[in-house]
C-alpha cells in the first residue's frame, strides 16, 4: 500500500530501475488501459487521454526509467486494444504527439527532481549547520549575543539569558543597546560601528570595558569581545560578554591591600627613623670620643654601632622608596647631570667595599658623552645599587665594570661582573621586592632583596627600562636604557 504522505517530489516512492518499480509501472498502464476501455464511449478519438496521466504517475512513483517504460507500454496497449477499434487516421499523429509529450514530461520531472533534491540537501546542510552553530553557541562559557547590521539581537545563548535576566523571546529582535546603561551606550555603539566598517581586518579578541544592565535595572561591569560572522543575510556581529564583577572586586581588594602595605611600611619606616637617628648620633659621639677620652674598645664598639645603624637606615630608606613608588608618591626632581661624574662618585663610594672583597672595580664613560636630564639623587641610587650588588656577588679576584654609550634609542649604561650569575628563570624572582633566589644565597649574602627591584623601579620612573643577562658561574650584565627624551639636547 502506498502512503501518499511519504511521497516526495525529489525522489520516487519505489527504488528506480528495480523490478518492483517496473512492475508497478506496468500495473499502472494496465489500470489505465482498463479505464480507457471503460470510458471509450465518451472519449472516442482520444486514445491516449488516460495513458498520459498514467505515465506521469508512473514517473513520479517509480522513476524516469519506469516512466519511459510506462509510455512505451501505453503506446503498445493503445495500438493493441483501442486504436484498431477506432481506426482513426489521426492515430499516428496522436501516437507521435504522445511520445514527444511523454519524453518532455519525464525529462521535466527528472530536472525538477534534481533541483528539488539539491534544495533539500542544501536545506538539510543548512539545518545541520545551524544546529551545530547553536550547539557551539550554547556551549560557550560566556554570554553570547549575535546582532545584525542594524544592531538588532538575532541570537542569544542560555548564558545571556541567565546573565541579563531576560527570556530569549524578550530579547530577539530588540536593539542590543537595551543591555547597556545610558552612560556606556555611546562608547559601545562607537566601537560597534567602527568594527562593522571593516570587521575582517579589525583586531579579534580586543576587550571593551563596559557596564551591563539587567532586566531588574541593576548594573554590573562586563567585558565585550566583538567577532564577525558572514551569512547569506549579511554580516552578523557576535558579542562575547563576560561578567567581571568578581575580578573587579578582587582587584579592588588587592589595591586596598597594596595601599595598606605601602602605608604600613611608610609609617614603620618613619617610626624607626627617629630612634635610629638618635642611635647614630650617640654612636658617632662614642666613636669620636666627643666628650673626652675613651678606652679604644669602647670607641670600636661605637664604630660598630654606627655602621650597623647606617646599614639599618639604608634598609629603611629602601623600604620607604619602594612603598612610595608602589603608591605613586615618588616624584623625580630632574636636572641636567653628567653620567661620567655620577659614575665616578659611585665608584669612590663602592671602592672600599670592592677592596675588602678583593674585586677589581673600573668605569669606562667617554668624556664626550652627552649630558642627560634626570633626578641626580635617584640616578646615583640606581648606579650604587647595581654596583654594590655586583661587588657583593662577585668572588675575590673577580671584576666589576661600568660603561656608558649613546645608541640609536638613547643612553645605555652597563654594569657587568664576573660573579656567581643566576639562571634565566631566576631573573624575574630577583626583580621582585623582598625576594631572593634561594635559601643558600640568602644565607651567604645578607640583604633584603630590594636592590635590583628598586633600581628597576627608578629606571622605569625615568621612562627607561632595565635588562638583565646572566649565566651561572660566569657573571651578570645589567643594562639601563634611557630614552632619547632624557638627553639634555632633546630636553632643550
């Protein structure tokens, strides 16, 4: 039994060219012959009046080959059972016309079927593609809102429903601006318009910091990433939306903690300075026997106290400087200075330390080197930290050198040593405040771990950068690169 609900225009009901299809075609012709004979009194002179529709039905049900077979059987049946009784002279012309009509109809049906099959396959492919796209859209971790060229919402995922509190049908077809509060709409629409001018060359993944607004009116911080989607209807733009409320809260807490730490260190440093200054003054008096002769051992004790006090004072000053830099409270007092003069002053200060350590100390700064614009005290502090660090980590018999030159990008000051060096992965650790590379080094070499971080921070405050190259057991080279804007001629 044929179920007409299962008939498709793009394919036969029976498998084409099968025996069953051919038998069905023959059966259709037989039924048409019986029907024609029954109707003979009313359709005399039209031998193919029933066979033509029968051929069409056979073609639809059984395929083109069965259709041609039905046409051939129709001609045979007509000439065997119908035409002889009518004996019409038009029979030959009617047969020829039936043959041409049959071929034409079968060919048209075949073309229609091919076109319909292509359309059905295209629709199926499109349906599968849409299902895959919707699946990807729903599996995205972020809220996804797809808009058309008129900024109307075309698609959203479940995450977008949860994030903004709307049902899907409430958003589809609506302008996306409804998800952005008034104060951020102009910024978002400007970014969206600029993106849509040439979306294929726009940078992908660039985040736009905005605020979103939920159905209940509450606002929250979001990041939006735009991406293009090409469709037959035009260009669509995907909006990947991420709620960054938790991140902003963490950043705020970290900023508060950092400020609290800096304020604590600054307050502690100030509190320690007052008694420390008194210790240093009285230790100097003991060391210099300011109030009369003292036993030599007492004067030696006074010298030790004074030296320890100065060491503690330097640590406190470094902590205070770090806290000022982290809090953005350290300001430079620029003036025109000579790299050579400051380098020589630092050499004289570090010379005693180098002599005790058995380390050779040298500087090579050409006298023709241009003057630079910097904070004299801070620039000297940078060189002192780097040179004293180099001496501290260089074994007896080693060398420490300072050189300077002018390159294309600006001034370059290099401090190089033949010391113990460090691994590449240890360099970032050495540049963090209060960090030392490992326990062995912290036991062998005293210090707070502020020298390199403070030098780096001060260099960056000058608009420059600090680079380190180091090899274990071979030595370390630290390069300070100051920009051309720091040249005195450029400043003028």
